[in-house]
C-alpha cells in the first residue's frame, strides 16, 4: 500500500543538497518520539535500536538515505530524497517535487499499514518537513533556527526536548508579566 502526504514546501525543495544537510543519524533524531539507544553502520545503511517515547516499545531497524531517482518513482517528478527502511513496517519514504507541490510517498511493507504505524510515519514526515523548511531560505531567522536545531535540539532525547520547551514557555510568560508590571508601574505610578 502507498500513501501520499503533501509537504507544503515550495518546489525549490528539489534543489536542496540533502547529502550535505542530512545524515542517517540526524534523520533518526528528527522523529519527535524516538530515543536512539544504539546505532551501527553496515553496508546497507545505518541500523539502529530505538525506543518509542509514547509506547515504550523497543524496535530495531535499518535505514538508508539517498537522493537518487529510481525507476518506480512517479513520472515527471524531481526526487528530493529517498529513505529506505529495512526490517520495519515501512519500506520507503520518497520525498519528491511534482510540478507546483512537494509530496512524500510512504510505501508500507505488508501492503496495508496499520493506523499506529501510519501516525508514526506522519510525525516523522512532518519533522523532516520542518527541518527542510529551514534550508529553503537563508534569512537570519532560519540561520538561527538551523544552529539551534543542529547544536542543541537534535542532541537531546524526546523528554529533554519537552522539558526545554516547557521551560521556554514559562520564561516567555514570566518576561511578559514582568514587562506588563514595569509598564503599569511607569504609566500609573507617576
């Protein structure tokens, strides 16, 4: 069974040098629920043992990243990247640009993907989509978030990310309250 998801990226995404910005290890760490316990490089690709943050299930599988086109790709498309999975319920994730839109094709191993696996792949696809979006433009904002993602966020496991996000939200609320108190004191105190 194949499932298609719209990436909502500009067709310029086909020009991204995926080999320069993504590695197989980085791809694993982009998934918002996966603890990467162990990795080993083999001839076919990177094999990893992961633990799901949500379900606490441990899984081992392999993946290979490439940016080359294949004979079974949709006609008249530009391949952005292909993630081939081994020993998992999904065989392949193909990111491609088709005219004015970008899509991802998910091919399931047994011909019929279950709902939990489909949801898991959708989470991963959306995380990869947001990471690729950072490389579509070279503005100061995207450069800052690239640095933040590569140096900090991708080095953390999912629980550390949730804690940092919570602390960031609390800090923003605290700064807003302090700003309101200072403005109120200056305005009404004099």
